C-alpha cells in the first residue's frame, strides 16, 4: 500500500492500512500463541488485531517527521480538517496549538486500541501472555515519549531506550501474574 497510497481521507481508510500492515501479524501469531482454557480462538482474534492496529498507529505518530520528508501523510485528512491543520503546515513541520490538539487526539485513539488489546491478554495461553504484555507496555510507552517531547514529532524521534524497556519487564510480569493489580498503562 505504501507504493500506491501515502494519504488517507478517513480513519476507516487508515484502519485498512493498519490492518494489512500490522493487524495481520497479530492474527498470524494467534495459532502459535494459543488461547487460555475457557477462551476461544475467535474471542482472542479481535484483541490480537487491536494490538496490531495500536502498534501501527504508534508507528505513524512516531514517524510523522520522517514521513513528511518523503511527502507522506498517514494522519487522516478528516482529522487534519477537524483540527484545522493544513497539509502544507504539516509538511513544513509547523507545531502550533492546532497540531498539538491533533496529536493529543491521535494519541488517545492509539491508547483506545491498546486498551482493546489489553483485554485479550488473559485470553492467551499462559506462556504467551508476558511477551504480548511486554510488547504492549514497551511500544505504548512511545506515546508517553511523544508527550514528553512536547508533541514535537517533527524534530524529535520518540523512542524507548533499551534500559527503559528492561526496567518495564518486572511491571509487565506483575500485570500478567495479577491482572488489574496495577491498573491500565494508559
């Protein structure tokens, strides 16, 4: 799709892209991970797909600055219009209050997809829960980094350092052991 399309009019169009790029990875790994007793494969598919969508939305937000250099805009046009952000200002890297409001909206959208994915972790086979939980926690932390960078994803790449990821593992493990004990990460 990247060869043919670098603009999306609506979130529905972007969702199809996210589904194809990342959602399918969640769907493909489900037979390998397996499901917990009392859960069905079909029940676990929707949260697996949600995780893929959340990860791809996070990639899109992290990479706005790099994508604009290639004249790619993955943020839906309907959202740009809603917040009064022009394509020209986005391509120039104008970070004003309208752009920040747009990013806050997009970050919350991604977090909603992470919450949907989080609901599926208990549905996974026991030995698959920690890797999925850890990937969810580590990758969703990029959203926090965008916020910490004062929403400047034009000039600052948001990333989670390896040492930070290692520090997250005990919390991810605890969340798997005692679901709900630490609340949501988002």
